[in-house]
C-alpha cells in the first residue's frame, strides 16, 4: 500500500469542508487502507481525508493498545454494546460522521497533529461524545465514548469541517508556537507554488 503525502498547514485543502461520501466501493476501501498505512507510518492515531489532499467527510483512526501495553484509559460502546472488543470496529473508517458533544466536563490535553509536524499545544474539549457514521460498506453505526477516544473523534471530525486544532488551542500555547505556525504556512505555500510551476513547465508546448 503506497504512503500518501500529508498536507501541511498552508495547504488550502485543510480549510475545506469535506463533501459527503456517496460511493462505498473498492476505491474507497483502497483509499482507507492507504490512509491507515500513512497514519501508522507517521505514528498517528487518526487521519482525515483533508490531511492527504482530499476534501471528504471521511477519516480513519486506531486507538487499540499495542501488544503488552496497558489497557486503554477510556470507555466506549459500539452499537449499544458497552466495552465491545475494539477489534470489532477498529481500525475505524468513518464516513459522513455526525458528532454529538455530550454534556460532561471539559478537559485540557496537549494535542499534536500530523499536519503540524513537531507542534503541540493544549486544547480544551468535552469528555464524552456520541458519533454516528457509515463504515466502508455504507452500514450505519454508533459509538459513544470518552477520554482520548472522544478527543480523537472530535479532532478528526473537525478536520472534515475544515477546522484545525490551532483554532481551539489555548491562547498562551498558540502564542508560544505562533512563529513556527506562520513559518510552516509560508513553507507549505512556497512548496505548492513550486510544484504548480514545475507541473506547468513540464507540459508539452
């Protein structure tokens, strides 16, 4: 499975709300497999379509603990079954997700993002969510979860709406990394411009 190029901050696709997934076919299955391979290679736990250059309401995630690691520090139910084995629905491939933030405490946690390499900051999010989504076959499921699982779903669902973690970051943390964020944007815009120029020059006259 080929690794997909990750879109960095400054690429307009990251600010683009995704279109609904309409075709649950072999192409979507291949795309999700490539996304998962890319996510794992980058040592992430979630990846949205925008982060690999496609504005879709689609993301993947995998929060299963590694073999021999401590059990996950979050609770969940899948299709009404509390504590259903994570292997039942992970790796998670979520299309057209509808996320409901449930009444609960808000908590700060330092987040990172594969589209912002090396940059981290605290983000306040609610503890618990309910998500309805379609899997790769188009079947509808529901997940209710808390903790890191809920945070991951919020982060990736945000990506699908063109919302980035810096938009929700604590002001003091954003101020601390602002210069690096600005530089990343400049570098990305310059790279995109150079790619477009090279593509134009390579076209036959």
